[in-house]
C-alpha cells in the first residue's frame, strides 16, 4: 500500500483515533462515548501502527496482521509459544 506519506497530518489522525478510546477498557469505539467494539479497536490499533505510533508492532497493510506473524505464516515455521 505504501501511501502513509499521503497523510499530511499524521499526528492529528493519531489523536482522532485516540479520542475514540475508552479510558477504562482501552478499546476503541465508532464514536466518542459509544461502547467499544472489537472491529473498531482492531482497525484503530492497526491504523495507529501504520502511522508509526510508538510502542506498537509493525502491521502488514495487506493482511492487517503483525509483520512478524505474516512472516512466520509464509515461512512455514511454527511459533512454539502458540503450540499447546
């Protein structure tokens, strides 16, 4: 995708996403003061990662999954921490 450079006000977009975060549960809602939702939390966090927000794992924009997970899936290696 490689189009993050098209966004002129990255910090404003980050703040916009964070404004929808519930301070108690940490999830992200569709609108301020709405209940948090898994969908909006997932894509809010993915968006923050793509914007380079500090402390988040890098997200593969094609799969909306962490880059290291996508790498493991396509390398065929099993993540032993996920094997029971």
